[in-house]
C-alpha cells in the first residue's frame, strides 16, 4: 500500500530566514535539534516563536507523525502529547493518518526500520544536503497488518527499547567503575612515588 493512501501530507511552517524566538507568545516550534529517532520530541528544548509569512499555521496534533525530509538521516517521530500552539519547521513533512486501520505509532516505527531506511537512502537527492521529495515520500510502499499485530509489534519494540536503555545504563555504570578503579590505582601510585622520594 502506498503511503499517500493512508495519510494526508503537508509541509512545516515556512519561516522567512531564521526562526525568531519570542518568549510568552504561546506558539512553540519543533525544530531538527528537538527530535531524534530514539527519543522522539524533546519538549524541554522546544522554543517559543512568532509566526512569519501569510500561511495559516498547521497546528500539530497528538498522533501526527513528523518526517525529517532533509539531512543525512531521514526518519520519523511521533507527536505523543496533546499540546496547544505547536508548529514545526519546514524541514519536516507532517503525516496525518486517515486510515483507521493504521496506528500512527506503527507508521512511525515502520518508517524508521531498516527496509524503508535503505529505501530512503537510495532515493534521497542532493550531494551536500540530501532530501526526500514529497512525491517520493507519498509513493513509499508501506505494510498495514491487522491492528492486533501492529499492537504486538509495538509492545515488543517498547520492551526492546527499555532493555537497550537498561543495558546502556549498565555499560555506563561499569565504565564509571573502571575509571574510578584506574584513578584510585594511579592516585596510589602517585602517593607511593612521593613517599619513596621522601
């Protein structure tokens, strides 16, 4: 099934030049620096801004999927919170699922998996800054399994993400322990050397 058959697609807000910061405006803009395929949207880093240009804002809703269309890594993140006054930068495409048989969470997961990541690598255009054209993204072939299977895959994905996080924390703790042992050894050696000189 083609992606265009399951979603509506629009571009992020077309700011003129650098995105302005304006505290207290109540309008928040998601930028590239605020997202990652591992952690989704980091809301703490999203700045307040003001609208420029004449285009009416396409306010983001919970369940929208942002697709990073420019750069060396083209991936998707889910808007997982219901917030007001949220827009996104023009580097994103906004994918809004209209097929009731497709979960936005599952679409996000599928777009980030190796088969489609390899596909995006093969169709990206540009030598310095690569990008995915809208028509290319719309023609992307996706799979829509039954909702029960989508949920099971998402549950497995969440479990694996939690395990990866725990392993990363364990490795970090082990590294700190090894550094502490090495530092203690060097401190002992330094103290011993001083004692021998005296």
